[in-house]
C-alpha cells in the first residue's frame, strides 16, 4: 500500500511564494482584527516568515488539487461525490480525515507565535510563505484528553483563510466510495458533531471526517464549538 506521501507531488509552485504585494482576504482581515487588534503590527513582527523546503515539507498537494481546494470544495458538494479521496491522521490513537482537495501540504511542526487573546484551541500563528496561518490544536478543539507530541501541521486553504491543523502523524490515504460514507453522524459520535461531517468505515476501523467549512468558521468565531 502506498504511503500518503507517495500520493503527493513535491515539485509544485506553492502559493504566494513571491506575492509580496498580495492584499489580505476578508477572512484574514477578520481573523487579525479579532485576535490582534491594535497589537497587529507588534505580533506580526514576531512571526518570522517560513518557507519550508526539502525535508521540512513532508508532502505537497499537486497544483490542480490546490487550486480546486479553495475554488470548489464544500461539505455539501462532497456529500454528492461518487468517490472521495481522504487523507487520515492520528490524534491520541484515534483516526480523523480530511478530503485531499482541501489540503495544501503537510509540514513539520513549527513553534507558533502566541496570541494573547486566543482560546486554548488556537495555539498561535505562523507566517507561512507570507500568509498569516493560525495553528489549531485539534486535540483541544475536539476535547480529546491526554498529551501527545504534535509533530506535523496539515495546512489547509479554505474560504480565504489558511489554517494549520496540529497532528501527531499522518496515517494513510483512502479512496472511499460515496455509498460507504455516512453523513448523518449526530447519533453516533456524541459531542462536537458540529466539527464532523461524516464517518467512513474501513474494515474494523471507523474514521471521522472533519468539516473544513466548520473548522474555519470556529477559528473565525473564536474557538467556540457546538456540542
């Protein structure tokens, strides 16, 4: 079986590498206003620009997939697909996944710049190739008890905001037939259903599929979730 890294293409032009004059998106402006306010320039000056290369980039999404991620993906669209390609990762022994179309790359963990007003689920920000990128602690957001070293960051671009999801390890990739996915998960997973859009059963394993729509919404709203 191929590893997730073998499904990615490394020699792609990653976004905004040379786009020094890029204007902030509405989502980026909303995030900065909410968490930084008058401290914006001071905090941003502390976030050194990162341009991961070589071994620091564990995997990169092909350019076509990266373009589709922001332009086309929505949870509703995914529910109607005949086949969904998922990238899964481990959190305290539990397996979660996202559709490959929303993942830009996976990089090695970088210590973020802390935000004084941010909730515990937002570990801080990094400046990734000129984009302010909030780092989200999925363990905290999902209420998973215990401690685990976050060794990687899954970078996602969606609705004008780039976010990094802190994880322990990338697990595998699945090609899931639409008929094998369960979308009405409220009665099966209990709390934090707002952050999950579906379930996929692979053999004896049950993989929870995260909603990128709602993850971005939670970041912009200040880390609030719905039980």
